[in-house]
C-alpha cells in the first residue's frame, strides 16, 4: 500500500482536482462526480478498504485504478 499523497497523485492523473485540505482530509473534486475525501495521517499507509471505497466512489474499476497507480508509483 501507499500513503494518501501517492493516491492523491493517482486521482489527479485520472482527472480529479485538489480542492482543499480540512484537518487531515484532502478534498478532491471532479465535475459530474461526488467529492472524494482522502484521509491522511503522517507516514501511515491508506487502508485497503478505504482505498477501495474511494475507487468505487470515483466510478473506477480496480483494474483502471491499479493501471494508473502503477504508472505514478
């Protein structure tokens, strides 16, 4: 797994835009989609379940996300 900052870069490469940071949450937006909230705790990896929920909320398949992740790792 990877930290939220790596996953943020992947979502941005997939068309999401950084909107703001509220506490430990990074908020990403994309027109026509729900807002995504990535929870960032310094030095900790994002849990698999949290990432899976974000991928589904973004309307992506696991394979689509993994392909983008492997490019931006």
